[in-house]
């Protein structure tokens, strides 16, 4: 199930991790995206 991440600590961590992963490969700047993106999490369930 997907959800919008509302808790600021989790949202900031998600933006930071994605920024760190992709900023080295991306030719432009991702800083504005990092500061304003709306994080969405996908929570996976175990088993059927």
C-alpha cells in the first residue's frame, strides 16, 4: 500500500537518501527537488 510520508523526519530521510543516490549521476541540480519533493512510501506486507 502506498502512502504520502507526513512525518518530517521520515520525509527528510527519504529525500536525502534519493538525493545522495542520484545527484552524482544527474547532470543538473537536484537541490530544489530535494527540498520540495513530496515523498511517497510503499509499505509491503509479508506473505499472501
